[in-house]
C-alpha cells in the first residue's frame, strides 16, 4: 500500500518533468523566433534603400538630375544650402512624406526614426555630384 507522501512525491516528480519539458519547449521556440526575427534586427543598407526608393526623383548621385543631365522632381542633396538645413526636418519628411504622399511617399513603415536619421546624416549629407549612391563602392554617374 502506498502512503500519501509517496503519491505527493510522484505528483511533484511528474510535475517537475512537465515543467522541465515545458521550459525546454519555450527555450526552443524562443531560439527559433530569434533566428526568424534576426533579419529585422540587422541594420539596413541605407544606400541600397536610397537606390531603390529615392534615386528615381533625387538621382543616382543625389543631385536631382537623370543620367542625361535632365532635372528631376526631387531635392538636390548636393546643394550646399540644403546641407545647412536641420536633419530633424528631413527625417520628418522621409518618415511622413510630402503633400499627403503625392509629392513624396512616407517611409515610416520601412524605416525607423533612427534609420531615417542615419540616411540623412550618413548618406544624403555626404553626397557628391557625379558619385552614385549605391550599396557598394561609389561609382561615377554617366554624364
């Protein structure tokens, strides 16, 4: 005949096994989630982002000119007067767009505020006429 203490011990022991198994499952799922979401945490290549989303209006080199020298609709980022403008204003435009998205779309769903700030300070404010903004080494823009 089993004593009540033995039954309680078996329940605790079984409960311990279930707890360990549950903990192991949670750890495995957490590890998988970290792997799946690691891509979202990795820093964006903001030069590639520019090339895909901004070059159509602002030009390959940021000068708001197409390859043949024709004027595009965007801001000329190589203009020294523009470079003196505040970064915060440009970040606001990048995230919120211009004229309800008609003049320029909002990128708040694709960029964080920090990424938009880095796009302004590390990419746009360092442009040079004739130097393409791209994901790799800057190349000459055809004249």
